[in-house]
C-alpha cells in the first residue's frame, strides 16, 4: 500500500514535459561557463573589505589549488608576473630625498621584503670610532660619540670595503673627519654644527702614543693614497648630508677637539647605518559609491570625510551629487561609515526601506597587489638608488637559495 502511494506521488510530481527534457538532456549542449572566478570570489581574492568594525579578507591566497573546485589555477607563473608587474613613480620631493611610487602586481610579502632590506641591509658609511683629544663641554664623551655616529654621510658605500677586526684602516675602508670647535671666554654660547666637520682625505692626523720614538709618527690609519684622488670624489667631496645638524653647544671657555672614523656597515648591525629615515607602504585605497548621493546627503558625505576624498559634482539643472575625487588620499578612518553621519536604519517593518545608512552604500576596499611605497632617505644616497640596491640584494638572496637547493 505504501509503495503504491509513493508511485502516485511520483507521477503527480514529474510531468511529461520534464520526462522528455530529462530523456533528451545532454550536458554538452549547455553554454560554456565563463572563465575565471565568480565575481564575489574574485573580489575576495584581490581586495580587502574595510567594514565598520574591522577589515575582512585580509590574507593573500597563495595556494595554487585553492580554486580547483571552480576550475581556476591559482599558481604563480613567471610570464603572468612579467606582464602584470610594473613600477610607476608618483612624486619626488624638491630636495630629491623622498620618493613615492606604486608597485603593481606583487604580493605583500615581496613589498615587505623590500621594506626590510631598505631598513636593515643596504650598506652605508657611518662614524664608528671617535677619538676625543679634548672635550670640556657639558656633553659627555660617550653621548658626543653617539651623536656623531647618527650623522648621515654623503659617500657611495659601493666604493668602500667592509672593515673587519683584523684589517688595518686604510683609504679603501675608512673615512676620517676632524672637528675642532672652541668658544672663547667672554663670547656668547655657540652651536657646533656638522658644517664644522672637516674631511681628511689623507687619513688620520692623531699620533698614536708609544714608547718608541720614530722619524715618522704612527697614526690611527694607514693611507697609501689620498681619497680626493679618487675620480668619484674629485667633484663631490665627502661631507655630512646636511650642514646644519646640531652636534653640541659650547659655553665660554669650552672646547671640543676630536677625530671621527666612518666605516661601512648595515642597519641590521646598528641603526646609524640605516640609509632611510623610514620606508613604508600601504595598499591602494578603493572607494566605491554604490548609490548616488544628492542634495543634502551629498553635502553631509563630503563634510564627513576628514581626508577630503569626496567632492561635489554639478550635474546641471540644479542637481549636485557626490563623486569620489581623491581615492588615493583615503586613510580608511571610516568616518563616512559612522551611523551618526548617515541616515537612520529602518526600525519598523513598515518604514521606508530606501532610508539606509551609508555603511551599506559606501564600500571601502584595499587592492591587495597594488602598493603605494614611500622612501625617505637620510641623504647618504638618493631614494631611487636605494631601491635599486634593495632589488639587487633580494636578487642575490634568491640566487643563493636556488644554488643551495640545486
């Protein structure tokens, strides 16, 4: 009896038309599925969604088989990388010490590798040893030596060699400066600036103390030739990056006399060898208006953004609407998504559904493979040269890894 009831239900549910369709169905007659990921998955893969409470989809999907279920190969290919990767210079500062550029088509791990190399692995020249002959100022010798070490020096580090513990300081690994500043009695207090540091291309002038008397006094360096004979320094003498950096202040009767030796090093050893004041990046902001804001709403939205991302567009006939004028300036403060700046949410079922708060109509995103990179050099090397050196260092690291694996 139960089987007969089930058969009757089947006959009633499946019509003759459906039976004919099922009999003649062929999967190859269906239209081809569009290549690539579905739009919502593509957005999750390439964008960070900045919600009112917290960002979502922040991680990068690097597994090659992450989208095998939808027939999409997520592996990294050299040909695709070569076609999509590019660097676009956006701006430079008037003094040439700041550079802003876009890196497009790379992963965050690579951008962070460049940042870390710039901070800690690009070599520069910095003062390592300070020989104090006389210091009657209120600045202690240790503090004075520390301040001297932080003075950036304009010198191409690629010309010099690293100085090891067993090496003798010479013209190929050491730069020597001397400083002699004095405030005579009766004079007002004076400042000692970096423009008083004098480069000694022939090496040290301080004589080592020894019990043996010789015709030629022995100094702290052994220069075979003068550094100003190098063609690199013929027209560009070695000097501090900025002439007005304060070293100390002298009162009447006080005096500083010293000799400073600069050597080659990297920021990983000490921060004084770091060639950048800072190097940082951020993902490119993307601001999408999912509906038009006109009239008073447009004015409120423009006022809500402290970064002035939005602007008013005149559409004619007295109509004005909000437009995204400067999306690059967005800091993701999310002031435009706060409830007090938008319209109230519908509370009752019969309330007008068009009155939604801006959180549902303003989309803030970050592009995962588009980075705004900024380098601020200390002055030892131009920022474009620093980035080129960082690329070379990363390339050398990759070659060493490949050599170890082969």
